[in-house]
C-alpha cells in the first residue's frame, strides 16, 4: 500500500507543468516550436529578453494577440500574432507557468489571481 502511494505521488510530481504544456501544444507550438525557439525572423523565440521584460503582460498578449513590430533578442519581428480569447484564466495560468519554467524566464510563479488581475488590466 505504501509503495502504491509513493508511485502515485512520484507520478504527480513529475507532471507539474503537464496542463500548461498541453495548452502550449494546442495553441503555441505550431509557431513558437516545441523548444520555444520560434522560426528565425518569422516567429520569435519565447526564450528571450522580450518574454522576460514583458512577462507581466504575456497573458494579455496571448489573449488579445499582438500586431506591432517587436525586437526579440536583437531581431525585429513584424508578423502579427493572433489572440486566443478562448483560453480561460486557469488554462492561461498553467500556460504562463509552463512557459516560465520551460523557457527559463526566471520569473515568479503566477497564481490564477495574478493572471486574473493581468487580464482585467489588458489594453484592448
């Protein structure tokens, strides 16, 4: 019985970001790629100075998209990103925490309350 508990707990711990990864695979990986490096000069990498500097705005960017020139790791990107308003705040929280962890943005963990506040303050 103890062994079953240990195995169940170990499996749970190994999938900390599984829900965020699933959202990433569904909405983000086609452009930003599985490794987050994007497609050179077309889709920007997520492991970037831009993602770190705009971390507190990522939820808004994901929800509403982005249609302006940005500079990411010293490279200009012009292609508009569509928004994903169908991603709910719980999925968004998992996604943001997955991106932070996977692409080593070194930002603090975001709670659903943090994401809710960000989304409420988005400039549409």
